[in-house]
């Protein structure tokens, strides 16, 4: 099956690794696709918040250790 994607075409058939996922997603209604997209964005937002929190903790720990090193030097 050929699918037009912008200025190029991609071939999706049973030999592609993602064929099962392709079949699943093309079988969903627009409502179901929008619901899934909302769930994925929500999860992405949560992961971004967790990442930011961990990065802030790491920065604070590094600043603390740098302060200890500069005091001993």
C-alpha cells in the first residue's frame, strides 16, 4: 500500500517492522486518535516535569559540591 506523505510516498506493507502499529492506528477513529494524542501529550508533560525536577536537583548538588571544593582549596 502506498501512502502519500507531502512530497514523497512511503511504502507500508507486511515487511515493515511497524506494520502492526500502522494497522492499529489506521483502524482508529478520529476521536480515538485524539484521545490517544491527549494521553501521550499528558504523559510527555509529566515526564518533562520529572526531568526538570531531577536536573534541578543535580544542579543544586553540583553547586553544593563545587562550594565544598572551593572552601577546601
